[in-house]
């Protein structure tokens, strides 16, 4: 489907920044916010850099990296945290993957997965 992985979003404990790929700006705001909170909390908890990428088959991949000198980064904790996120956010991730594979874009599947629509008031 794709030649290379496409980054959806990521966060860095080093730069204290969140990155969101504007190619996915059609995602509902509450989904973008949920991704931001998840990525930032991950890097605050574990350290390093976390990126979420779609592989060539439309599957969402978690990529982590850390500076070699980063004593705060916990590789075992990172793996455990990712497994926890994959379980607790399973419905969201499956919907993102499904929509990406079917359409290559985003729409009704994503906002329906979370039981809300973009026009729902928070």
C-alpha cells in the first residue's frame, strides 16, 4: 500500500514537544487530543521519544528511541507501557488502522469507535 512508514504523531521527553502529522488533520479533534495526551504521558513516564507510525500495510506501529546517555529511559518499562496502551486503547487503534487500510484517510469509523462525534460537547 505504501513504500515507507508514515508518522501519525509522536512526543519527545527531550524537547518536551508533541508532533502531529498535518496530513491526518481530518481526524476528529477529540481523537487528536487523545493521541497527544497518550504520547506526552508516555514520554513523561518512561522518557525517550515515542512515535506512532503506519506501516506499508496500514498497521499502527509504536517506535521508541532514547539517547544512549539517558539514564531515565527504561526499556523494560517502555515495553510494558506500550502493551498497556495497546490494551486500553485497542478500539481506537483498531479503528485508526481499519480506516487507514480501507480509505487511506479518516472519517466516520474513527469518531464512532470512541462513542462520540466531533460536534459532541466536552
